[in-house]
DNA sequence: GGTTTCACTTGATAATAGTCAAGCGTCGCG
DNA sequence: CGCGACGCTTGACTATTATCAAGTGAAACC
């Protein structure tokens, strides 16, 4: 059940890569892996937080639902990324729900086992802190964008993020359904759709799940433009 | 320069409380404390992150400024709270700027010294992770609120948060200027002002920096009401 | 004491995003 | 093949929030 590719992902993951192979094997085994269908829930908001998770393949979304049923996606994690360390760490309840957005394979690591390992190998603590720090930064970024950028700019910024290091003319594939991206960016699908239509004249084209950018620098300039100019 | 009250704050702070007194003394001394005026900057966005901070008294705001000059306040920390652990930990640059919003006294703890202490006493790592976990949760809360609540609801929710455990009829003092609160809640001062006027009939009154709530449960019901009902 | 400054409020108006609903294309399925 | 289901787009309209600007009151300063 744990393929060689899985082990590669584990060894490369930010949170476990500092663990010697033997310790890693002691922490995880076949039973730690769960295959989940699209739409299946890994844990509900409010469940006791006893483990954290690492995505081996697929995509898992973390979201919060308010009493009225509206959903806010906090983040979507892909292969090699870990989530819920913080909740597991505080030992209370998960403040979000986790649900697979495509068929996925997810490994879970129990709080107790991990705590024992950390006590015995402090370097793991550094890796965990680094991982949590990155999550913090991602959230700070998200807050800033929500407050400072218009819907059009958030969409443009999102596409730039997908480009990674590439600049100039770039073509790319959207990582998931547009309605999910819209929620992630804090807007409605209809607004997302219109935003794409509006940034078309920046040299951005999105057809189906394929996107192309004529020149990343033009898009970057648009994102950095503040409201009053 | 370090008063007995300061030591009490240090010993109670989430991040240092697990440190034995001797180790604490080794980490901090009078030179670690800085008094800063209102408006004075502790560090700029982009400065190399070599330390994290703990507020002894006063208030410090963390904010991001985009190229156009618009500001997004990420959080405001008060006495006993620590910030920038994550940035210090990643060792890159501060992704935000820190500025005193009132005259404050702030202690800074150097990355190198702390790393040595953590290596030697892993339990500190747990305390740091707990602290970072709490910050993560705060940010997740904030994102959810920005996405799911209207301006009026965010203001109501903010006031409820100030009530703490108290329920029923509560009177309280706003922690800082309304324009700062407005920014923190992701809205303009004018919108904040109007929001307060609108929630007046929920039994909420704000005059100057004094606020009173006739019945917290009515306000809570308003916050939990989703858009479509 | 008077003036300046600053934070806040309020009004009129504009921009932005949400709502509701219809229509379109694709995919899967009986 | 034809039928739905679903995700996306688009249009018309509404609601919410921002913008600009004027005005108020209180503290601060000479």
C-alpha cells in the first residue's frame, strides 16, 4: 500500500524530511494510509484533533462552514503537503473540516506517536515549526490579499502564483474546479467568471482548465497597482 | 529596566512559561527591552528576521503595505503576547512591519540564542509550537470572518470578542482607535462608523471608546445569522 | 482663548460584488 | 441515443461597501 513514490514524497516532505529512515518507518506504516473518494470527509469541524495529515496524492480542502451553511475554504493541499499540525498540536478540536476534492491518498500520523518522537529527536520540532511557519505566512498573505486587492486582482494574482518561477509567456493548468478557486479567493463563481473575462485584455486567457498568460510582467503590474491610480 | 511585573508577564507568556527561571534569565536581560513611542517602527516589512518579540506593555500592530500605500493590519498584539516567531524561525525576512500603536515596551529575543535553548531543552519547542498554533487559529478565524460575514456582523463579532467570557449585559472599552479597528476588520472607517449606527437596534451602543451591549445573546444571534435568511 | 489638528460621523454618489435566473456545453448513464 | 446532472457563463438587477467631501466636537498647542 505504500509505494516507492509514497516514500519519496514522505522523505521530501517539509515536516518529515529531517527524520532518519528508521524513525520514519516507526512512525508510519500501511495502516496510516487512507484512500478517500472525491467528496469524502477526512474529519469534521469539531472532531477531536488526534492526528495530522500528509497528502500522498490528490487534493484535500480545509474549510469552515458557518451555521447558515456558507462555506469558506481556508486552503487546498496537494501532494507532499501536510495540514492540521497546529490543531493536533493544541490537542483540542479541529477548527476546520477536511474533505477530498478529488480521489486522494492521505497519510495520518498520530499525535501521541509524534510527540514521543519529538521528545526523543528535537530536530523534528524544528521541521514542524518550519512547516507551521510556512502555513502562517500563507495565511497572512491570504488576509492581505482579501483586504487589499479587488476580485480581478486576486484572480490575476492566483494565476501568477500558479506560474511559480516562470516568467514571460506561460501556459498552465488550473489545479481544480473554478468554483473551488473562486471560494478560495473569497468570491462567488459568477464573480470569478466575470473577473476572468475582464482581465482578458491583460493577455490572460482561460479556456476550460487551461490558462495562458502572454506576459507575466503585465499581470504583475496589474496586481501591484493600488486602488487609487 | 525589567520590573517585577515584567517578569510576571514573561513567566506567564505562552511561549516562555515552560522555561525554568535560570534559563529564562539567560535568554533575556535589560538590554532586550526597548521602549518605543507611538508610531515608532520596530521592524520594517522586508527586514532580515533575526528575533521574535514579546509585548510587555502597550500595543504593537503588524501590518502589510502594498506598493500603492494601502495598509492591511494583520493583527494587534497586547501585553504578554508574542509575535514574529514564525518569521524568525524561517530565518528569512519579516513579511510584515511592526509598529507601536501606543507607547509600548517590547522585549526581543534573538533567533540564535533561542535556537540554542531549544536544542538543549526540547520542551520549549512544544511551547513555541503551541504559540504558533494559536496564531494559526487566529488567522484562520480571521479569514473565515472576512469571507463569510458582512461588515455589520464583523463589527458585532469584534465587540463580542472583547466581552470575553462575559454574557448578558456588558460594558467595555475599545482597545484602540476606531480607524485601527476598522482596518483590522477589513473595512474603511466610514463603513465602521455606519456599521455601529446600524447595529444600535441590537442593543449595542458605542460612544467614544466606551461600548455597551444590552444582551450578548442577541448580538451572537445576529453574527451567526447567515446571509440568506 | 483661540486656533489647529485629529478622529470620527454623515451625506451623496460611485464602484464593486452578490443574487437570481436563464442558457450552454460536456460528461456520464440508462 | 437522449436525458439529466453539473459546472460554467452571462444578463439584469440589487445590495454592500468605498469614495469624496463636508461638517462636528474634543483635545492639544501656542
